C-alpha cells in the first residue's frame, strides 16, 4: 500500500489544497469532522493513502499546510473542512530572517507524518 504526505504551501497551494481535501473527503465518505459517513466499502478500501485513522475512529488528512501569513490558513481553518486538519500541521512564518531557518526547523514534522505511514 502507498501513503501520501500532502504538503501544500502558499496562498494558491493552500486554496487548491483545501478544495482537494473537500473532494477527496467526499469521494471517501468523510464528513467535515472526520467521521466516515459513506455507504460503500469501496470508499474505505484505500483510505489510508490520504488519511490517518485517529484513536477516536476519525480520519485525519496526512497533510502539512505552510504559508508566510496567517490569512489563507485562517480561511482554510474556518472553511467547511477546516476542523479535519491537525492544528499542529499548520506552519506559519512571518516576513523575517526567521523564515530562512523555518524549513530546517520543520523537517521533524514532515518526518513525523512520514513515520505514521
């Protein structure tokens, strides 16, 4: 089985990514809170490609969302499927010298998502 860690970056990447997760969730029968509400076993057949199953039997996207400003991320969070994502998988960086080390600091998050696969 293959698993995908989905990394979406920037305003465009996060807007497209938010729509992507709405479509994938609909196809797999996942509601905005992460519960399976589908009506076919086929919907669950390859669900682990995109989602981790949490201990509460909720499905959580294997995704990391990155942006330099919080505006787009706030709109993703407040959107229909915003509660689907883990809060610690939202990465913000303001326009400062700190951005240069952001990638180095966030590598463990990417590896953590990969280890769950």
